[in-house]
């Protein structure tokens, strides 16, 4: 069971705190893997606007966590408390994975955890972050950045994307998708997707792509082209590309490839099908093509991915997953 700690002090934003608590606080009913041991760490009683929060432990407890989550910081012109900054450094030095949500990146930057690393925050504050902390490599155009032991996200909805990304890293795609279904949100938006996306997956009945997305998902085993998608949507390829970019921040073929990879992840986790069979089921055609795209997208070959998440699924609940 992985230990997750929420680092809270006066000056945090409650939306991002609530997002993290919702994701890591309890597993969906269908999930049987050992879930996270979630604690809230902070000094005494923490005021959150109209709310008041009673932490489980002091900030010194952060160094006992596998993952530390820093919610959004309300006023970026106010320095975070020294005790919070020191506690984050200590937790990171002890081996914890530290993730900030939205403007929580300013807290990580103050602790020196973003020095020499690529990072992001809410688009309205990326310029300030880059100016104030020039050692950080601030990217204003992405939803989240994963540096391994240090992760940062853009604002609000992107905070949820990063939390789901962490679940995906720990438990695999199918578990992360189960959490997304419970929260009624899209299962996967990649970190490299642009922040300026009007709707990650259109939900309006009158949106031109509303019916197209499920149509594509049902046909991932088929060799779909942009022309096929445009024909189904009853629009030109140019107009399809424009609507896709506005809705998802990417092109139709890039989005289609992402769905194929996601489906391959689920099949690798949940079935014993061979790579050739999975390649056919996901529309990749051959095992060679699947391996190439899978490795380029996720950084590991399909066989390694399967072994990794099969071993995590079958771990005994009392086995510690504490990072070395």
C-alpha cells in the first residue's frame, strides 16, 4: 500500500486539495488492488476560506510518504511557509515523489525542487514562475510534466489529469480508467496536450464530434484514416482537423494513436493475449508496429509493461512499495 500525503498550510486552494483527496482517498468498487494510505499533513488547524481542516499529522510526517501532493497556492506573491518548504525538501531527499497541482509549483520552486527541471503551472502564472525561478524550465503549453520524482500540473482540471497519471503509473491503465469512470471524466489526457483546450471530450449533444468519439473507440481494430473519420462526421478533412484541434488539442491521427495505445495497455494488463493478437485488436497491424509506437509513447516495450503491472497486481497487500 503506497503512502500518499497531502501537504497543507494556510494559503492552499481547496479545489486542488479535494481533487487529490477524491482520487487517492478511496478505491472504486471494482478495484481490488491495495489502495493508497492517504494522510493530510499540516500545522494544527488549517483555514481554507470558509472551511477548516484538521490534519492527521504534522508536516514532518511528509518524509514518511511515498508520494507528497502539494495543492494550489492561493497567492503567488506570498512566500510559502519555511516549515512547508523545509518539509518538502526533507521528503524529497528521503525518496518521496513530489507532485504539485496548479500554483503549487511555486512551493516546489521555492524548495529548489524545480531547479534544472521542466515544469508547468496554470497558464496565467507561467511567466511569473519562469521569471522568479529562472533555474526552472517552465513550459506554459502542457497539462502536466513528469520528471520522475518531481511532477507539476497546470490549473484545475489538469490537476485531476496529473492525479490520474500517478494512479496509472502505480496501478496501470485499467485501474486509472476505473477511477476516471467513477469521477465521470475522460480517462486519459496526455501531459503534452495543450492547456488551451475548450473541451477534452465534447459532452454537448450538439457538438460536431459527440457521436464520432464512441464510433472510433468501437473500431480501434480497423485501419481508420482521416478521410474515414471525416466521412463519418459528415465534414471535410480540413474541418475535422479544426474541430479535433479545438476539442482535444491534437490531430485526429494523434488522438487515434493515443486511444490505440491506451487499449493496448488494458489488454496487456487484463489478458494473456500475445503481442500479435493485441496488435491486431488495436489496429496496429503488426507486433513490430505496436512495439515501436508503444515504446516511443511510454518508454518501455509492451512485454516489460505487462510484466511490471502483472507483478504489481499480484503483490501481497502487506508488501511495502516504498521507493528506495
